[in-house]
């Protein structure tokens, strides 16, 4: 039997990562945070001083990433190591997020990361989140979720997170950056952000985290029963 995959795609700040980590811990499945691979590539080229427009060198950096994901079994949240250095927080900055979105528009970089992503598919199952998981990486995923929320709602969530961490933030700037990233991710030629034809789209603008979890589990349970 093929190992089941639950894919969660959607725009920046929609809560894919939080949902994916929770589901993986809840189900005891593996987790792929594909965005982290693009963020790690952005950090690696920054460290190696490779310019963003040198596509071949960026793709080489992506292919050569020495990365370890160490998940916490209880929360599903992962510590990320690049060259044995803990970069969990370093890859979450807005600067690296924006660089990741640029790196991710390069077709050779996407190709370099494809097999690495597919290798995460191991028994008993995989929860994977990103932009092209249901369309390109795992087109045969058992359940495909596509999360959406208004740019305003996503900016507000991000703003609240930054406030909790006591980092200064400006709501209008965050919303503008989110919208810019959405446009870049959705309009690139290779593997643009869009729902797979067989994806369930869930607008989370007015939903609580618990409601989103419940809906995702419901869809997965129905699909797992159908293959039993
Ligand atoms: O989900 P994230 O914010 O960590 O992703 C960072 C960037 O990586 C995002 O702007 C687009 C890109 N990305 C992608 O192109 N394809 C994926 N499967 C995941 C992320």
C-alpha cells in the first residue's frame, strides 16, 4: 500500500505550518515543512555570499543543504539544524522569508529540492505543507487541503505573533509584505501557488484553530475509511 500523504497548501501566514505540526503529532505521522527548505536555501546562500541571481549556484546550495529536522513528539514543532547549527529562529525572519520567496521562483532550485521532499514520505504517513505539495510534489496525496484567509486576517495573526515575541511591528507593513509575497508565489512560472483540482479549499478568515483542526481531521478520517 502506498504511504498516505495529507497535503496542506496556501499563502503566507495562513496557519499551514501550525496545522501541519499539530496533525503530524496527533496522527504520529512524519512532517514536511517544505517552506523551511526554501528558507534554508536562502540562509545558506546568504552565509555563502551567493547572489540571488546566480541561479546555478543557488540550485547547488539547495542540492547540497546539510539539514536535520528534529521534531518534538508532543507538539510536532521542529528544531532545524543547518550544518549542525540550530537555525530554527534564524530562518523565520521576514528578510529570510522574502529571500525564500525569490529563491523559490527559480525552476532549478525547485527541481533540486524535489527528491529531498519526496523522501519524507515514509510509513505510517506524511503531513506536508507548502505551496505546490498537492499540485507538484505529491499529486497523488490522499487528502489535499488548500487554506485561505484574507490578507488582512493573515497580517493581523502575524502582527499578534510578533507582539507576543515583543518584536516591534507595523500592521500595514506586514499586510503589504504578505500581499507582495502572495503575488510573487502565485504568479511565478514554475509551480505557482494554486489549489490542486481535487483540493478542499478552506477559508479560515473567521475560523478558530480548533475549528480548522476539526475540519482537517474530518476530511482525513473520511478518506482513510474509503481506502480501508
Ligand atoms: O511557507 P513559508 O512561508 O515558510 O515559505 C517560504 C517561501 O518558500 C514562500 O514565500 C514560498 C516558498 N515555498 C514554495 O515556493 N513552495 C513550497 N512548497 C513552500 C514554500
